[in-house]
C-alpha cells in the first residue's frame, strides 16, 4: 500500500508565491519519478513538472522560469515552488509517484491553487 499526500496550496494574488509539498509513504522500494499535474475547470490534466531519481527535471513551458521542482530521494518527497503566479495557474494540483519495482503510478488527492485579485 502506497500513500501520496500533498500539502500547501491556497489562494494568492497575481504575482504571489506558493509552495506545494508532497510525500509518498508505504511499501516503497524505489521511486523513479515524482511530479505534479494540474487540472483547471473544463480542461484536461496537464503535466506541470517532474523530477527523476537522478534529479533530472522536466518543467512545462507555461511555468518555466516561475516554478521550481525539487525532490528528496531518501524521504520520498517532492516540492513545487511557485513564484510569479498568474490567474491561469488556477487549478487543482495533483502529486504523483512512479514506483520503480511495479511501474505503477500513485496519485495524491489534489490540492487547490487559486490565483485571483
């Protein structure tokens, strides 16, 4: 059994910052990739950023230069620092973890980020 739990999120004005954190726990041998997707109302879920066990990162063009992803392989955690937030960043953000031994993807429950003046 694997649990993925997010924290952070909330409401902020345009130009503000938020930090999302995520921790995976349970029966975990090794995690290949952890990252974040987001889904805005009426839109498909999209990848925001991901980080591999080797600390290689993949960041969506729409947030590049504003969002930074970081991870800790020992603690099985990942964080997303979001600066310069825009109204179009408003969405539910989902953390995920891809386990190396099973190849399965586990999702968090999602956390709301709202950017509005």
